[in-house]
């Protein structure tokens, strides 16, 4: 069977973490995988999560199966968080949630659902998260790429993105990043989101809004502007949601596929298609992370603590953006990296060639994802000078 199976190269993001761990240099800097890190470079368990976990474990009387749509209470809690508890979308029953094994599981389930319903293509803006294309292709979708980001301007190329989206029609799907664009950090403005909503309404394509960093751009309400706008203006929207970063539940694999339908009946029918696909794949998601999220969101004190911790994390990343941009100025880089201070979420793209990325890693111990993506969480007062002087060295060599 496996005589001819080839050894594959490591994953471009997860493989980098392994290289970093094996690097003996003390001055090395990890700007790779998208996990939050505190001042000391640690990814702590959030206090709200630790308390919720204690409650969940204490109340647990069985390990019997959960339903296919996940831990009891998880779906309604996530819907309230995403749409707002008083949302007309929720009172009309137009939204349904299926808990999934992380954001990747949500994307894969969304891809299989779209494939099973005859989606003609899935279009995404370039560059995008490196796993989007292999993951969604593996679900059987035909992927088209359109421009999203202008690397010379370090900003969204909205005219080019719109020109690509203008070709879409019914049965086409457009993937958008809900907030904190991965890898560019450059989000659409509310006015641009409104324009895409009008195009989707006129042309009939379906938006798939991938949301993995809810709470890291501005705040929990502002960050879901795209989701709420599309859901208010369009009959159908799909949302893939991750609790990895905002609840710090990475390894618990906790996410959701959220379906907005034209009516309560449509939402339920589509949800039944999704749960049937899940049953044919992994049966049901791991319950633990979903139970923790439901416990936090269902308890006002835990919820307030979680919101406070999340906003502290987001503040720290914004502070790191300013620190990096200011240090670049201090090192005489003029405005070459000033755009980083204004972008959102964990990531930005450094203007680097692949050779320069290799030199940063090999000569300076600075680990950047291919294409130039950096995770701003890896920056701190102690390492920022080494980072900027290394950037200067490789770009001015
Ligand atoms: C990232 O983009 O680094 C994260 O979403 C982790 C991953 O799975 O790639």
C-alpha cells in the first residue's frame, strides 16, 4: 500500500515552531505560529478558562457522547456572542451553530457542506492564511485567488479585490476574514464591507466569513461588523469561528460553523446537512473546550473576567505594534514599518524576500513565516532592537 508514499515537507507554520525549538541560540525570536504570548513569551491559560474548567470538571457526571452539534449550551452562547443577545437574526431563528474541532474543523465542514450543495467555486483574496487553500481544496472545492493586498502600499488593494469579486455569481463563494486579516493585518473598512455586502446582494454569491481572532482588533462588538452587516443584508452567510485565540483554547480544538439562513427552516435544514457531514467524519467534536466556553459565557462574573483578559491581550498586541514601528523609526528606517502600528490583530507582513526571510532565520535567529508574516505577540521590549537591527541588516545587505 504505502511503498510509494512520499515524505512531505513540514507544514509552513507548524514546521517553523519545531525549527525554532531546536535552535540553541539564546537571542532567537519566534514570530511564527499565531498564538498569543505574554511579556515572558508564555501562552498562559486564561484565568476565566481555569475557573470555568474547575466548575465543568466538578459538575461532570459522565463521559457519554455529546450531541453531534457539540457541548450543550455552546451553540446558543456563541450565537449570542457573535450576533448580540437581542439580535433580530437570532429572534427570527435564522442562525444555527455547530461546534467543530477548532477553526480548521469549521472550515473543513464548511468546505464539505458547500461542495455537497454544488458550490461552483470558492474565491479568496491573496495572500491568505497558508492553510486555507490546501484545507478547502481537500474538501473538494475549486479555489480561485483574487488580489487582496498591495505589498508596495502595505494596504488592502480594494479596487483589485472588488474587480475579482465582481465576476462572482450565484453558487460562487467568497471567503473573507472577519477581522484581523491573516497574514496581512489589513482589514476591510466598514464602508468597504458595506460595498461587498451590496455586491453579494446584487450578484447572489455567498460570503464565508472566517473569524479566528474575534476581540483582537478593536472589541467584541466592533470586530463582528462584517458578520452582522452581511447577516442583516443577505439571505445566507456562513461563518467559521475559532475559540483558539480569544479563549486561549488552542489544543482543546474548539470552534464553530455558524449558518445564517433565509429563514428558520432553511437554517435548520442546512444545519442538519452539516451535522450529517460531521457524523460521517468525526461524529462529534471534543466536548471539553465547548463546555468551558459555555460555562464562561453563561456566568456573568466569568464572562466579565474573560472580557477583561481578552482586552488586555489585545492591548498588548497593539502596544507591540507601536513598539515595533517606533523602534524602526529610532533605527533610521524612516516610515518603512510605520504601517504596522495601524494594522489589526496578531499579524503583519514584513516587506521581505524569501532570501531575506531565510537570512533572518539562519544568520539572526529571527523566525518569520514564509511570505514575511510576523506574529506581533513575539515582540517585546527585550527583543525588539535585535529584531529591527536584524531586519535592517538583511534588507540593506
Ligand atoms: C496561524 O495562522 O499561525 C494559526 O492559525 C495556527 C495555524 O493553525 O496555522
